[in-house]
């Protein structure tokens, strides 16, 4: 029997290009690519890619971004349900936020206010439903979506860290020789919740959204501590999720078929691996890559992605985003 070829980050761009060539529901409008790319320079004059982590221990900060990224997915609410939100105080001000901001605070609250050993692989391996609910408790008792899946992701990451990396994410980074490509591939191979490979007809399509995001965050943490960053950080692509394609569509970079437009407008869920869903993500990756190429590599694809994502947090959208309930974004 022929051994199945491993699929890795190096396969991402060529396979998403093939998806786009066969796509029925999504296309990239190159004339608007040029218009957006020309605006990118202005945006980057005031945008700086950074992390809101203010620790004083490299190993702890790396552990934090790794564990946090394990559960960084799917924050949108089901129809007729309230959005998961967390209320907290910062600098003598009260905030109520959802999404990634709320996730950040949940870990900050657990570590700094409650002394929960949420970064300990022993704790994670045996985390209970009650402990997970308490960790992610929201405002007005709204439960975080996909609670069960988040429990399983935390258990898996704790178990693998203990079993293969002596409990420390830093050992994962060292095993990957501080190389972004090797790190993404290693994370995706060893940790089930990071293995973000879609199916498109007979093709396997790697996206590795959260594994790539983790590599990007790792690079930023290392540099913040005055260390060399990861090698091959320029090989990271866009982190294909549901927010970045939303703004690319808003800016006419992505064009959708009428059936896809109607599905999204009616807020109907699109199943993972549905051709519509894979086409959206593949087109997102390729659109960001074309923006990078327009600037001859002056900006990294990961930087362009981060800029676009930041814009989504402040944008008043006319169109909503596609809804696919998945642990991968």
C-alpha cells in the first residue's frame, strides 16, 4: 500500500490556487486588489502588529499564546441567541467585549485574579466541564459557543505537551528549530485541534489557520524579549477565517455567486468542507498573497492579514460574514 504523503505549509499556496481555478462560487477581482494594495501603504503608516501580553517571563508568555490559540475559534452566536460577552475592568474603566478580546481577558482573569493553573498541562489534561465553564464564564450567563469542543481541545493540548514536550510549548518551538514553517507543520501534526486540512472534491487543502497564527504570535513574543524571531516567518500566509473574507468582500476584492450571497445573507450555516466554505478561505489566502506581490514582498502576508483583521473590528459592515461552526477558525 502506498504511504499517504504528508501535507504541510508548503502545500498551502499551490493547493489554494488550484481551488480558486476550479471555484464556482468565489472569485478574486484583481482590479480591486490593486486599489486595496495601494491603500495598504497608508494603513501601515499607523498600524503595528503587536500582542497585548505584558508578562515578564518568556516561557510563560509562549505557553500563554499557545494555550490561548487552542481555543481561539468560533465566537459568533447561533440564531436568536445572545452573543457571548465578558464584562471586565481595566485601568479603572468597565468594558464589555466578545470574541478574541473576551478570550484574552478570560485567561488574564484566571491567571492574575484567580490563580488558576490554566497553563499547566496537568491541569489542562484533566480539566472538567465545570472548570471550563468557569474559565469562560460570560456576562449575563451566556455560554461560549462550542464549549464541549473547547474542553476536548484543552485536554488534547495538555496531554500532548506532557507526553511529548515535557509540558512546555517552548520545547515545541525548539523542536522546530525556531523555524516558522517547521513549527506550523509540527503543531499541525502533533496537536489534533490544530490540524486544519479541508477537503475540496478529491483534494486535501491545508489552511492551518491557528497553527500559523501561533507561529506569528511566537515570533512577536520572541522579538519582544530581544530574541531573534522565527526563521522563514515570511512563508506564513493569510489566516483564513470568517472576518478577513468579510472585509475583502466589502471592498469588492472577493466576489460571490448569487447562491452564496443568499446563503450568507440568510445567515444559514455552511458546513465545513462544503465547496462554498473552502472557496471562501482559499480566495482569502490568494487575495492577500496578491496584495503582498503587488508590494514586492514589502509587507508579509501575515502582516496584511493582521491589518485587515484589525479593520474588521472597527468597520461598519453592509454585509455579514459566512457562518461555519468549526474549531479551526
